[in-house]
C-alpha cells in the first residue's frame, strides 16, 4: 500500500504541543467559563381585572355610574315613604350621590370635567328613578285606597312611570352636582 506523504506542520500549531511536552514552559491559565447568570422569573401577565378593564375603557366610568345609580336607586326606592318626607329623601339621595360619586372617582383615570359630567348624569338618573319609583309605588300603599278596596300601581308600574317621566328636579340636579364635586375633588393635574 502506498504511503501518503507527511503533511508539513505549521510552527504556530506545533508551539502548544512542544510547550505541553516541556514542563518548564508555563501555559497561560485557562479561565473556566462564567456560570450563567440566574434568570429572574418574569411573572406571567394575567388578564386584567374587571375594574382595570373598566378604567381602560373610555365609557367604563359612565356605564358604572349608570349601573350604580339605577341599581342603588331601585334598591332604595322601597325605603321611600308613602307620605312625602324631606328627611328620608335627603338621606336616600345622599346615599346615591356618594355611591355614584365615589364609583366614578375610583374608576376614572382623571378628575377632569368629563368625570364630573359622568358623575352628574349617573346621579341624576339614579335619584330620579329612586324618587319617582318610590313615590308612585307608595301611592298603592295608602290607607285611602285600602279603605275603598282599590289597588294602586305596583312596583313595575312605578318603575315604568319613572322611566317615562323626564328627570328635571332641583333635588336631582343638586345631588348630581355634589357627585360631580366628589368625582373631581383634588388638585388639578397641571398644578402638581
């Protein structure tokens, strides 16, 4: 079998081999590779909460103001006395005003005039629904109708009457203005 000719050895490649064979020559110390840096666990971005989605939505605070105003108004409508009572109407109206005002304040990103308008509208609608539904429903509980043997309008008819009449009462407007003050209270953004 024919033999292959020997390949010439490059002098640069031969130097490490000679140095390894000669113990007097020191090799440069080998640096072990650095251990990999510990990676911090990045928390998984979960879906935002319902409240955060309401804050991100342009109309979220208005929807929440209307829902809170109407829901609290209907819940408090059963407490409206059958005889006109200023104290009861002021206390119940203040509850709706606070509920809507603080809802808008919590959900709104700013305290600008837009948030105040939302609080105003939500409160006026809630006060109107509460007052009219409670007053019309209270007519059916009057003693005069019971003595005659007639029934007055029920809660369903009272709610329909509240939804059919315009919401223009001084008490509702005043409560709406208070809710607007609650929603907008605080330093202006350009002042800070």
